[in-house]
C-alpha cells in the first residue's frame, strides 16, 4: 500500500517510465528504453493494453513485471516474411543489422522489415514483429506520476521546454 498522499497512475496523470523487454525463455534483453518515456494515462496508450492495466494504481518508484505472449498480440511468426538476398542488390545504407526498411507490396501496402543477419555475401530481412512467437516480460520502472497539464493531455505526453511535440516520437519502435 502507498500513502494516500502519493499520486497514483490513473486517467489524466502524466507518467514517465523506463522499461526493458526480456525473452522469458532465455532471459536476454530484447529491447531497452533508458531515457524516460512520458505519456498521459488514459489518453495515449503507448504500450500493450495489459501493460497499461498493470500500471493503474502504481506510484513513482514502483518496478513492475508484466508477462506478454507475443503470439497473442502479434500473431505467430510467418517464415514467408523472411527474405535473403545477395548483398550487392541491397543499397549501402541498409547494410547494417538492426536497420528498419519500409517496403511496399504490389497492392501498395507497406510493412517494416528489420535487417536480422548479414555476412559478406548475403543479407536477411524479417517482416515479423520482433516479439512474434515469443513470450516476453516487460520490466517497467515508474519514475514520475503527476497531474498532466491541459497542454500535455492534448499532446499526449510531457512537453519539455523548447521541444516540438511529435506524438509519433512517443511510440516505441
């Protein structure tokens, strides 16, 4: 139980947190957000709904773990979305593991592919969400909980002096 004077995460509160996502099976850290990610609870849900639900009622200083089945959220892995090509056919700027490439199919639909492997001859890209087919654990540390200002509610997140708020920047990639 938290002292009643401490603000808790609920609708209209500005929340800043950091998190990491680990693979449940191997324990490897898949992704980590070390700079504070700020959002207004109930106004722009930037993480999975089950994570936001677990944040409800928590206070600054709390560290919570939320297990997520990537199959349920992103579906099972689809091996037909994994392609390899001769490295000479790939533009220089994409020749780095971890690079995201936006591709379009013949119907005009776009999908993001991630460069997952590269050697001297071939490069492999994967269009699956990196969490597809995995059970992962979100470990979140809540840094700040306070009333959001009207401007922050409109922007969906913290407004830092001199910063232009681009809501797309608030979403994890």
